[in-house]
């Protein structure tokens, strides 16, 4: 009877070890994915900061309108009256 109990305990310990190994592998994968996300987010923040910095430095002092020789008043109205593909912009 003692050998049977001992083998049953060993079988359960092996199952626990296998499950622990699987969990360790999955945790390593999750850590790797989180690390990749952190790198991606850092890059996006860097790009956004670069774009914000560039737009604040290159903001024109005044908005320019098209030259009168190339845009008649009727042409200018028809160009701006068309609906925008991005909604009411």
C-alpha cells in the first residue's frame, strides 16, 4: 500500500511540475509581448512629441488664401462647397 501512495504522490508532483513549466513558458511569452508593447508605445510617444514640436515651430503667422488670378469667386465657392469625405470639416 505504501508503494502505491508513493507512486501516486510522485505522479501528482510530475503533473504539478509540468503545469509549472507550461506556466513559466506562458509567462515568458507574456513578458516578451509586454516588452514589445512598451517599446511600441515609447516610439509612438517620441513620434507624437516630435510632431507636436514640429507643428508648434512651423505654425504660419497668417493663413494664406489662393491667388486671385487662379481662383475666381465662383470657382473658390464650388471648391469649398463640396462635401468633405471626412464629414463636416
